[in-house]
């Protein structure tokens, strides 16, 4: 709210709104999407940035969301998945909209036999799995959308930037906040990336994600699992069927 107030004051723009939701609750994510739809007729950029780290220095044991899902998978990935699907119609109806998933270069393959990590939990693995899920789902969504209407890209914004999460967990930083800000803003606004979709970037350089993200069968399996866990309908289904996907 303070940031919104500062932007309104400096830009003399009264169209700045804030919305609050606990992303550990899918009901609150859905309510957030409804609020955004009521607040604007256009949505040109959606940046899925909210997340939690591996749990250090506290709560390194397995936790669950309000919906009973492993907490990092729920907050870092599933909340953004639901929010994106719920806002997809608004994005598609806007001109050249962009979706940016703020992921990480720290990635762990998804164990589809135990996606909630009930048998072999570690905070770093849970974090890495949630970030790979963001990237994999982004690749899949990009294939299901016309990049001239909505592009979908993911990135590692920077390594150990001096955020509260990083400083509490690691006690030191590597990259500056400006590194991450510039990398995210570039994907959201740069004219050179108009129509570019289905990519992963390490800061501002295109990079290759974990090989599971490039496995089409694994991506489809994650997509199906995400729909089942969230109970959401698939707004991309008609287009996917036209292009031969299931």
C-alpha cells in the first residue's frame, strides 16, 4: 500500500490499486483474481513473484497450505497457476499481454509418485521442485496460447539478492536487487521480447532449464496434476485440442 501511494503521488496516477491475499489459500487466490477483474478492464502484465524459500533458519520441516498441499508447491507454484488461469481471459482480451514467472536456477525434478514430498522431504528440494513447476507450466501454457496475444516466460532474476528471505536464510547476498528488477522488467516491458514466448532466462540471458521442463510428457502430466489439485477448469483446452494436445 505504501508503494502504491508513492507511485500515485509521483506519477499523479489514481488508477493504482492494491489487493491483498494469502497465497497459501486457493480460495483467497480466486478471490484475488475476482478483485483484479473488477478493478480493471485491461491487464497487460502478470508477474507471478510471490514465494517462500527453503525454510531456513526456521520451519525446515514439511508444512502444508490451507488446502492441505505441501506449502512451497502450493505458494510458489499452484497459487500462480490458479491466478494465471483465472486471469487468462482478461489477459487475452488485452493487447500483447505478458506473463512472467519469477522462478529460479535452483530446480529439482518433480516426483510424480510423491509430488507433495510426504516420503522424502527437504526444504531445498521442495523449493527447487516448486520453481521447476513454474517453468514447466510456463512452457506448457506458452504452447497453448498465441504469443501475439499472450506471451509466457520464466526467469532466474538473480542469485542471492539482498531480500529478507535470502538474508534470513543465508546471511549474505551476491547479486543486487537492481539485477533482479532489471531482469524482470525486461521480460515484462522490453519491445525486443514482443511475441517471444516459452523461454527461460538466467537474469537477462536465455538459458536452458532442467531437462524435465523440456519433456513434453512431463509437462502435460504436471498440467493435468495442477488442474486436479486446484479443481480449476482449463481455459486453454479448446485451443489445445485443436493443436492435437490432450
